[in-house]
C-alpha cells in the first residue's frame, strides 16, 4: 500500500462512491416504503344505549361495565357483550358504526389505517360476531380505500361502502342481509384444496350460511316500502317538502335540504328566528301500499342526529320534537291511525314527552322500532304515508336514512 498510494486512493474513492450510491438509492426507497406501508392502530368509541355493556380486554385482563349513556374508547382485541336488556353502539375511526342488539357479542379484531395519506394501502376494520344480531352502517369511501370485514363461525362478509347491513349469527348458521350497498360472503372454514363457497349480494338481498356449507344463492330480503330513503337521489324524488305554521300566527318557515355530514348523505332540518311560535318542517312520502298477509315484520329504521332545540322535550302537548317520525296507516277494520316517535336531547322545562326518546346531542344515532306488526292493535293492513319532520320554535336536526321494513 505504501509502494502504490495511487491504488489506495482509488480504492478508497471507489468504496466511498459505492457507499454514496447505496445511500442515495436506499434512503429514498426506504422513505417511500415507510410512506406506503406505515400504519396506525385506531380505537373505537363504544356507547351504551340501554342496560349495561360489558367490555373485556384480553391483553389487560378483566372486564368492566359501561352504563347507559356512557361512552369510552376501546382498542383492538376487546370483546363487547350485551345481554337481553342492553344495546350498544360502536363508532369507528372512519365514522362507520355498529349497533349491537340484545344478546349480542362481538370482538373488535382489527382497526388499522395507513399512517400517511399518500399511501395507496387500504385501511382495515375487522369484527368477529360471536353471536346475536348486528347492524352495520358503512359510510362513503371517498378516495381512501377501506376493507370492512365481519366474520362469524360460518362465514366472512366483506362489506361495501355507503351501505346498511344486518348480520345474525347462531351456533347453526349465519345470515347476512344487505339493505343498501353490496357484500361478498364467503363460507368458513376454508379447506385446503377446496374452493370456498362464495356469493355476491346487492341491495335488498340476503344469504344464509350453515357451517361447512356454501352460502345460499341470493334471496329476497325484507322489503323497504320507502323510496329514496337513503337520499341518494334529489330530495324531490319521492319526497314532498313543506312547512306547517299551525295556528299561532307564525310566519318564519324552516328549511329541509340535502347535505353531507360526517360522510353521510342526509336531510337537514333547520329553523332560526322563530322563537315562541310554532312551525313544523316536513318531508313526506305517500305510499298507499298494502302490507303482506300474513304480516310478520313491520319496523321503522332511521339514523338521526340532533343539533339544536329551543323548545324543551316534546313541547307543551308532547307534539313538537326537533325530529319526529310519523307513519299513517289504515288498520284491518278500515280506521286510520298514526304511529309516532320523536327524538329530543333536553327537557329543561319538564314538558311531556309521550312517544318521545331522549338521545345525545350532536351524535348520529341508529333507531329501530319494535316490531309494529305485533305492537299495533288493531293490526295495520295498508300504509298511507310516512313523514319525517322537525318542529317547535328553533331547531336543527338531520336524518341520514329512513326505512320502513316489512316482511
């Protein structure tokens, strides 16, 4: 080396060049890999709607109750269980939601998304339904891909965006119902060398999967009598918008129009400047539809949000709610009656709240009525119209979907 210093210099120079080239290539590639593949685990918000929800965390050990009206954040891996008197709602990082009906248990298996917005990778939400009935409401996907997967002992369902789904699981079978959207349902477990049974469902279809068997071909699901209940079309499609000022001399009308709120298409009802006089802002759909005979199922479903109400509770006569659903029907004896359900978030003046339900302010709430085919007496045989309205003095509320399910 002392005899040939030029060779040493060239060796050092070439080695330095190789190191420089390696760093010049690997650092950008490493940064790109990190930008594309780095992920972040999210938590979900669990709200107890009725009764008591039990949250089990296998990593931390033990279980804790959530009481009615309480909301907590939970990580991946937790088990949520509700008994026959309880209900719960789960809201994920993309604003999609689960509704756990009585007797349901789920595992929140995975809630992960790319750390950086430039990543083309999909976010993932995975839920394991151990048993019971689950309602899933997915939101508009936008530009960021997301896979929403619900598994059970018998099947796995990949749910599309902007959809509404009901899944019911027992030891014997799983049933997947698509009210809106689409789903790919695969039978489980998948045996090596055997192609898995799979079926694609579109809106208003369902399938049943028994353990070790392929899913049934798409079946007709429950019928929704309401047209444009998801407000995918213009509000004038099937709906009529109007105001009713009542008889107290008011003149300030409210408004009802389409908006997108937290990635949900919705109708927003709003009135300002109408203090101390009544107004009702209404969207109404005329149905005039006979119900099935025999009638086994009749339920009202809606996803609602309350933002403002200046009149307490349901007003002086329990007839003025910031959001109210009314169904006019003719019973089996030919008489006309109405089913009414209102929502409010405060009742500072202790006004009557007959047919009313108190919910949280500023949060989306999924509502499902009891089975009206069993609850109404005399039984209905023809639905005349459905009305969604906001009423009182000043108000602001939203409805993102409304369904009248019959079977």
